[in-house]
C-alpha cells in the first residue's frame, strides 16, 4: 500500500502534470504566463560563468552519458547491496522508463522547442523535458534506496539534499540553455515522480525496498 503522503503527492503531481499538458496542447494563456515569468526571472543571472557551468551540467545527462552513469551506479549498487531487485529497479527507472515514456509523450504532444538561440544541441520536441524526467527518476530512485539502506541520519540527509539540488539544477539548466520552456521542465519532473511512485509499487509492494 502506498503511504498517505505518497498518495497525496501523487494526486497533486498528476493534477499539475495534466494542467500543464492540457494548457500546452490547447495553447492556453496561463502556460505562456508561467514560461515568460520564469524566463524573465532567469535573464539577469546570465553570464559567461553560468553559460559554461550549465552547458556542461546539461550535457552530462545526455543519452550516452546517462546510460554510462546508470550502468556504473547500478554496478556499484549491486556490489554494495548484492540485491538484484534494487539494481534492476534503479537501472530500469533511469534508462528504459525515463526514455520510453518521455519519448511517447513528446511524440503525442509535439511541442516545438523555444525559437531563441540554443546553447546546446537538442533534437525531438519540447514537452516534457527528458532531462528533467530522467533526473527525477535517476535521483529519486537513489533517494529511495538511500533511505532504505543508509542508517546514519546525517549521511542520509546530506545525500538526499545533494541529489535533490542536482535534480533541480538539471531541470533549471534546460531552461537556461534555451532548449526547454519552464513548463516543459516542470512537466518532466511531475511525470518522472509519477513513474517513480508506480515503479516502486511494482517492484516493492510493501513500500520497503529492503
């Protein structure tokens, strides 16, 4: 059974994703308001330093680096915990689930990317952000595993905080380098979170991954 907090957040996330999906498909005004407000807020922070930082950061989660990272982390998890179910849970979430579902929704919605100059190469359509979704699934899976196997509160809190910041920065980087609208990124986080909850229940019905 899902914890009540997970059910609550799952409902909130579902409603948020659906509102973004409907708004993008129907080209409703609130989508452009959200996108414009956030993009205008980012504009003052632009600099050569941040250009370089976010270009490298966003490229680190391109398909090939992501697969390599996922395989390395899966190997470390297997050697550390020696529980194949945990390893498969992490590996599937960070590769097949993230890539497959994201591409399916992208093709259905087919939202064009921002027309401004892109700081990095980007193909396919824009909604939802694949990088944001992958970061949520990869990082979220690690957080679930860490919470189950790391017993030291301070270490667990530190690792969870670092991963959460990383998830946010990956999504933010996609807006900064002009390849996604903010609503693409928010939708990617939402869809990734929903897939994370569902995959947890498929693999670990007791809500414990031990």
